[in-house]
């Protein structure tokens, strides 16, 4: 019975990232870039980030839901940068850091808001609801010593 139970292990813990916006698609925002990394310790020793772009050609392209599964090494927290583009120009950017759940799926919603359109904040801040607020992990990608050569994703 123990062998049967061991073979039925559930899926790995994950974070479901949901991206929403109040902008008109694709008139005001036609592309979305998502970059993800994960940390193996509290200080932020991260895997080499992986990214993916999404064309937003229809109004129903959002909300976008991405499931990020926890691996075996980078199990402390997950970081994501979400950037909105219009005609090739970045118009919005948000970063989130969330601890991996012990099990199941943690829900994280990121809203790209009209109130932050072209809003310029200091390097250690980001715009949320029209107000510049501190980033949780400012400059995470600026320190090459923090980034392991091991990629976050094994997908091509």
C-alpha cells in the first residue's frame, strides 16, 4: 500500500500568476512580457531568469494565467516581472515576489493599471494604483553574483 501511495504523489507546489489590466487591448497595450526567476535562499540566490512574450491581439487576451511550478532546488520564493508594451514601447512594469506554498497552488494577481501608464518611479520603486511604492527585491537582476548559471526553465 505504501508503494501505491508513493506513486500517486500530487503535482508540485505552484504559483498561479494572473495578469489583469484596465487598458483597452490591443489599442492601448498590445504585448506583454513576463520574466520569472526563483530563489534557493532568502537572500536571493536565483536561477537564470526565463521570459516569454505574449501578443495581445484580442480584448479577451487578459486575464492571462500562468502556472509556475516549484522545482527541487529553488524553493524559497518566486519572482516575476510583468511588462506591458504598446507599439514596441514599454508602458507599464510590475514586479512581485511570493513565497512558494508548501503544497497546492498559491494565487497571485498582478494588475497593470491605467493610473500607472508611463508613470516614472525611482529605480527601487514601482507604480501600484498610481502611486510609487517600494519594490520587494530592488535590483535583483543587477547583481550578477546572485544569478546562478542554472536556468530556471528547461523548456526551449
